[in-house]
C-alpha cells in the first residue's frame, strides 16, 4: 500500500503513490530520559521544529539543525527506528506517524534523541502519465473516538466510538444523529458508503435494532440486526443527492412496536467511509487513493507536493 501527501505549500515534487495526507505541526516535550517525546493520535505527516527539539534536548537550534541534517538525531517508535526528513528551509523535521491501537489509548509515542538516525530514502522518480489523469478514485474515512465502551462481548483493540442513539428518545432527538460527510474535490458520480455500527443491548426480541440511514434527508439504507453485534451497512448514493457543500449522513435508531414496555434499542456509531471519484484538490483529511489501470497517479496539478511511500511505516520513502 502506498500513501501520498499533496499540499500546495510543501517541499518537493514526486510522481506516484496512493494516499493524500495533510500536515500537522507538533511540539516536542522533554522527558526524564533526556529524549524529546512526541505523542501522535492520528495517522498523518507531522512536522517538529528544530527549536522545539533543541529546547527538549538541551541543544541550540544550530546544533539541532546540524545533527538533523547529518542524521545524528535518532527517531524511534517503541524500539524500532523511524526515518525522518530534514527540512532545513523551514527549520524542522518531517515524519510519518500513526496512532496506537491498544485498548487504553490512541496516543503513540515517538522519541527523538542524539544518536545514529535514518533519513528517508528517495524513490527513483518516474515520468508522470501524459496527459495527467485529472481525477482519481479515493476512500475517505470519518471517525471520531469520543466515547469509550469496555463492555464489548469480545476483547478488542478498538473500544472507542463516535456517538450513540436511543431509539425511544424521539422527542429529544436522541434517536437520530447527523454526521458531516465532507466530499472535498468531489468530481461527480456515485458515492459508496460503508457505515460501522454496534448494537449496545440484547433483548428477548428479534431483531433488537433497526438502523435507518439518510443522506441529505433521503433514506438510502436500512439494516435490521440482533443483539450486541457489530454490523456494516453498505449503500450507494447517486450523484443527484450530492450537494456542492454541507453534505450529511443521518443515522436513526428505530424502535419496533413490540408488546413490551421495557423494550428499547441502543445503537452506537463507530464511523463511516466514503468512496468516490475526486479531483486533485487539497483536502483537510486523510484520503486513500486507488491508482488507475496504469498503476500511477500524477501530482502535476500541485505546485510542490511531498509524496511518501509508507509500505513500511517506520521507514517511509520519498
């Protein structure tokens, strides 16, 4: 799998890959061990200034710059080395980071300390397709880890979820929640949705739950399921329902009319993914791109993109 970063204000030009990332600036913290500590809770390309690293390590900014550019700063995640890219023009280093995937936290710690470091290797450039393909197919994941649930039936790494629905709370609106569905760069055509849900409760009735899904107010999918189960609901939205901006997905928990005054349905929303054709417009979110039949994507429509291959996330190549 390959990942790329396309942004108007970045460093250099490359030719192929398959994911769009935006840039995040982080501050390094000093740790008792004498290393600079950088907590990462999202998957992205990150920047840390030479000044922040210098402050954390007790160096001058000039000493930090020299060490970074000579690979005399070592970066690691756990006990594995992480390759980074010095950016002397902007007095910072760039690195690819990702969150932890355990039951307790999403904060993954990256460390910088004096020592033998590794710079990102360069991939031999290849000529871009001619003419460049103006669009590409991508997948965009929307997920926020707002709540924690520890009572899942099976031990799992992801115990976080975005929001929950109470089917009985119709008057208060708790049975129905809206989620922004940003389609930056949308180039027309259908949008394929994959929505991840979880049934919170298990009753004597079957099915316990019904999830109705709306896109911009139009019912586009329904799924019945039973018990405390994870479900994935897939549906396709036609181009005619897509707005220029302000698109939204609505998830509704429906309460069946069972002859039981105590019956109710609670549904948790984990997140959703959208797959669509888009153009080469900078986006504020992480995107996964699928190369066309040629196996290549062009970055020619950006003035200065930074492209990273992260087949090995610890040792990305540019």
